[in-house]
C-alpha cells in the first residue's frame, strides 16, 4: 500500500506589455495505491483546487483491476470533477473485460462500457449565436480483438457504438430542446512487425452518425509507426487523414486530423 500527498501554490501575474495573466491557485492532492501481487491493483487520487476568487474545483480518479484467471481480467474506473460558480460537472464511469490467453498469446480481446455525464458551464455561448449544449449523457459500447499471423502481420478489428442524449439551449437560456445522437465506429487495422519492438501500421476507419439534426458518414486512413518501450506499453506517431479519432466520448473532433503522438497501453 502506498500513500502520497502534495500541495502546490501558483501566483502568476500579467507581464508588462502583454494581455495575458492567470489567477493565483492553491492545489492539494492525495494518492492512494493498493496492490495484491498477481491478483488486485487499486488506485485512487483526489485533488482540490482553490482560486484567488474563491471558486473551487474537486477532481477524483479511482481505478481498479482484478485478475480473475490467468487469462481474464476485469477493470473499472470512475472519474469525477465539479466546479463551483459555473456549476460544471463531469462524471465518467467505465467497466471492462480483457481476455489475453497465456497458452496462445497470438490472440487478445477487450470489451468496454462507458457512461459519461457532462454538465457544461452555464456561462458558455455558441460562437455562431445558435443553440449550445448544456448537458449530455452518453453510453458507449466498445470491443476490439487482435490476431497475430505467422507472417509478422497482426490483424486488428475495433467496433464502438454510442447512444447520446443532449439538452441544448438558446443564447438566453429560455428555450431548451432535447436531442439524440447515435454513432457507429468501425476500424480495420493491420500491424506489420518490423522487429520485436517496432511496428508499422495502416488502418481504415469509418464513422456513421445519425441524430435529430445530423446524418453523415465519414471514412479514411491512418498511418502509424509504433515503438514498444516495455511489454504492453509503447509510443506511436503517425498521420490521421480523417477528421475523427477512435474515442467516441470525445466531443470535439476538429483537431483529430494531422500528425499525432500517443502512448499506447495494452491489457
């Protein structure tokens, strides 16, 4: 079992001849870890932030992993944050099942369910002057599997479905309209093992969205070079030719296109 605590004070002021500044902030955090070797891992972190204007924010992140058998793992995570004044809140829960057979390690599978409740700050406005999202609730079901072939090629398939309920309001917050959105993501990926640690990958991804005011389909390719730092953990870089990523809980996909650098973990 491990326990750590920290406190940070930030006091920054605007620089001469500039228009940028940041408020003073105090932040205190505590982290607790608990491990039973080859059976259980648990992690919990809490943080409290207080700004100079007396607005505060609370953040927590709790994770757990249980080894059911040598081939099957269960995991879960709960992220929560709430801020005063703006009344914003994010509540994200997820559970998952990972299957990684020891006797035939050429195959692995992962399933996840995610529920995300997002309450936006009340003082936000749509830059176009139209309706803006005040709150949303989404359920995401995701699954993927990977199969290694004898020819240094790994075949990966990923599918995800999102069902989202949205409440939008006009700029004066006098008219609120409920909306719904369904999204389906399908990714076909091929990894070629150049060496034991270096892979080159290509994937084709498709995203279909349908809802109260949207119905569209997008598709495109992604290229990536991945280096495995240690077992089940690597770093990848490449170029995404599409306007979306592989995480349906992300609200804004506008910055998905282009070069990227990301860390990759495997169960």
